C-alpha cells in the first residue's frame, strides 16, 4: 500500500516541476517569486515523502505533514485571491479536485504508524 501512495506523492511532486516554470514565466515578477517558492516547497515535500514511502522509509511522515499544510495553504490563498468568475471556478476546481484530496492523503500518511504504510 505504501508503494502505491509513494508513487502518487512522487508523481504529484514531479507534475509541479513544469508548473513552476509556467508560473515563473506568466506571473508578474512580484507575484511569481511567492507562488514559485510555495509550489517548490510543495514539490520538495511531496517528492521527499513519496520517495521515502517507495523505499519503505518511516521518515516519510514529516514531509507528508508539511506537504499537507502547504497544499491547504495554497488552496486557501488561491480561492481567497481569485477574481470572481472563471478564475474563482478554476481555483475551486483545483482545490476540490487536486490540492485538498492530496492534502488529506498526506495527512493520513503522516498520522499513520510506520508499520501500516508498507
């Protein structure tokens, strides 16, 4: 079971890498720095937790907890700063479809004892 979740987390972290380039290239510089930093931290936590789960390393819990916190933060800021209309709909879709479910998975993995993730 842990290997499957490890692939999910590592895959999500990898998906964020090209997204960082997109953000850096499309957002105004004063916004890009903050968003790229936040998403880079998310990617680092997801990749660390995922690769540790894949190896059966019990030290996946701290990066999984950090990823959960960062993902919830990202979702809340996206929704709070989105303009009404399509931008808000996109922020809600990302929160409901990706960020919050991934945060929930990370929370469960962080809370589980190490013997139940293998």
